[in-house]
C-alpha cells in the first residue's frame, strides 16, 4: 500500500506511478499486518537476519531477497558491528536495545571489506549505507571517487582495525592479497569466483566470515 504522508521517493506507486514510500507493516507475533488494507503475511526482517547470522557458526552466509528488501542495509549493519567490535559502548547499546546477542561478533575492532560489482556501484549504493550507520567522528578517504575508499576513525589507515574498506570486483582478486578481514560484505552477486576465493582466505586467519 502507498503511504503519501512520509517524505522521500522510494518506489513508483503501482496505482498511479507517483513515487512514494510503502506503508510500514506492523508485527503480530511471527507475522505482519498492513494497517492500511489489513493483509497479513509472513515477513522476514533485518532484525531476524542479523540475529541468525550472529548466532551462526557458518563461514559463508547468503542473504536473498528482491529489490529494496534491505539486503545491502543488513550487510552494512553487520559490517559496522564487525568493524567496531562487541566491546564498543555504542555496539553494546545497539545490541541490548534490539534484544540481540553478540554471538560470534568479534570483541575488538576489525577491518571490514565491502565489495561492489563496480566502483560506481560502491559510490552509489554501499558507501552511503555505511556512512549513515557509522555516525559522527569518522573520516573518509576517497568518499566519492571510483577507486578504493575507506571510512574509519580519523587516525585509521586502509586495512586497519575499525575501518570499512570499499573495493570493487572489477579490480579483481589481487585487491585482497595480503589483507586480513573480520568480514567481507559482497553486495550483489559479482559472479567472480577468484574474488570470492581470495576474500575467503582473508577472513580465515581471524575466524571471520563472508556475506
């Protein structure tokens, strides 16, 4: 259903094509109800995905969903948590406020790598999500450029614990050689086995995971 009361253009309305947001569905146990039309359906959620991934021992995790089903946002939540670590005071508050257990989350900060299909995808899609979640006090290196980019504390350098490092699959597997990562967040399927394999080796030495 359309919600014309909220600012922002998120999708074209199926009724008249006007861009608007959808009505937020309300939880009812393990199901969700639309307060506009009353339809009830089973729904997944970012909260459930983050909960299950943090509780899992899996080294590789895949989140599936249609367009605008918050796959990138869920990955950015996990990437931000991993970069900061479970000992970070704000991470502890976030987990407690959402009823989440830290589970497998690393205690101390770790470097995180975020892989877009192209540099343009990284600039347009992944970097804004991490910027929004990162909060104040972080610094960018090459925020809007097509090459590699990093966000982290002002004194951090690329690949250091606490940084989120943005790469693109079009640069190839060599971009990962020599790095160590707590999490590699592949946003969309770049279908490059060499990149996936190389990134997997980068998380192996610190019990990290690929998403």
